């Protein structure tokens, strides 16, 4: 049972992190700037740079959300790979 509760806790943490990443992506789309460390990259810095950073944020959201769903719902995606 300990493994199941650990999976739940890590999955819940991953779900919170996924929500934070999603908020960054949505804010980036809405305001046109994404946080990078202590500064921001805006659309005015260059469309390619901003779009690449936005795509990396979206990819990280998808990966963390899949991890959260796997751990919370017991999908066993690791075994399928």
C-alpha cells in the first residue's frame, strides 16, 4: 500500500506542477511574454524565440500531465513503453 500512496502523492504533485505550467502557457498567449528565470521573453524579442519557448512550455505541460495521469489513474504507461 505504501507504493500506491507514494504514487498518489507524486501524481498529485505532478498535477499541481502541470497546472502551473499551463498557467504560464495561457498567460504567455494572453500577455505575449513568458518568464525565463528572473526576466521575461516577449513577442517583441523575436517571434521565433518566443514561439520556440512557448512550444517547449507546452511540451513540458503535456509530459508532466501524462505523468500525473499515469500515477493518479494507474494507466501503467511505463509498462506500455
